[in-house]
C-alpha cells in the first residue's frame, strides 16, 4: 500500500506487460472493468475521518479509537482494500491531523490480517469543518481516471467486503446512486419535538415495510456526487448523508441489501458489540 499526501499523484499498480486479466502479475483492480463504458476507469473510496465522535465520550477522534488494539480507521481502510472494485482510497483527516493519520496508516501497513500488505493506494488529505466539507475535499483530490466513488464512514469499520462490492457493482451497472440498507425491525413513530426532554406528541406512524436503515459505503457515479456537492449549499452543520444530497437534485437513489455487521460505532455499547464481532471473525475466519 502506498500512503500519499495531497498533491501527489496516486496510481494503482498496472498489470504486468502482456499479462491477461486474472493471470499472474495482473491486478484485477487496475485491469479494464468490463462493466465500465470506458475500460480502465477506476472506483475510489472516500473515508471521511475528521469527526470528533462526542457521543463516544472524551478522548481521541472517533476514527482513531481502537478496536482490539487497531484504530477504527485502519479497520475501515482494510475493509475498502479487500474490495475487488476499489483501487484508490482517499482518507480525509482532521484539518490539523493529516500527518498523524498518514503516520498511523504507515505504522499499520505491515500489520494487515494474515501478514499481507494492502494493495490499494491510499491518499490522505486534510478535511474541513463539517462532513460535507470533508467529502467535497476528498472529491477534489481524486485523479482524472476515477469515474465512480464510494463514500464510507470510518465509524463503520466492520462492513463486509461483499457489501462493498455489491454497492460498487450496482453503480457500474448504471445506477447513479446506491445505498446499502437493512429493513427496520422496530416500529417507528414521527413526533413533534419538545424542548427540555418532555413528552413528545406522536404525529404519525410510517409503514414499517417501506422503511430501510441506511448504511455505508454509499456509491455514486462521480459526476452525480460532484454535482450534488456543487449544487447543494451547506446548511448549519452540513449534510451527513450524501445520498440525501443526490435526492435533492431529483436523481434516483436505489437500495441494495446491507449487512448487520456494517453498523455504526457511535456509543460505548457499540464498541462492545464491535469487539464481539472481531472476536467471532478471528475464531471462524482468521480475521
């Protein structure tokens, strides 16, 4: 894995001269994509990692909290690296923490599960004040041969590779915007918010069969997501859902099946669940 700074030109390893796709020396991530109208264009993953994660309590930024001794950000980068479709990862660091994040990834390059070195190039860029700003800065750092992009929360460190590839495949098959999601198991109520934590009147009960809990990575044709970030103005703390920005342009967003292990680590109890998932994977998969 090549860890690069903003301004450097990330390039994936090209197949060995004369080697056919799938032959020794060929990297399937940089071989022409038969699902792309212009073979050789790439899919990149952007990981915004500049948030503080105040609901997890005081300490390091959320993306740098550890799970089984490894920062969540590193788990998230490894999840993107395992995906066949992804050939470039852009990590958007805290505005004043790009060097720290770059060094962190360097330290863990040789510690990948099974001892293998990640094959995907990684570019680290400084982020902005909000998630929306950070994704926009990540988009600005993409090289010209990228035409599809995944946006993945660093706080979803355990997303399975099949979920990542399913999102990327749906984009390659022509969907302009794709989100992984799960059916909502609980009844959901709409309420009229009341200040001070008092009782809130119920205003409606959505039909549960039509509800989905959205996860990441969310996938997009690059031109679609770039247009959303150009046209949707930042309001307050900014948008926290890129697919929602695309919806505001009137562009269809489609859903593919998500996975229960792609949950977001937001509260201390989520850390306990994540540790349990890692322990199970190590026992059964050698994770």
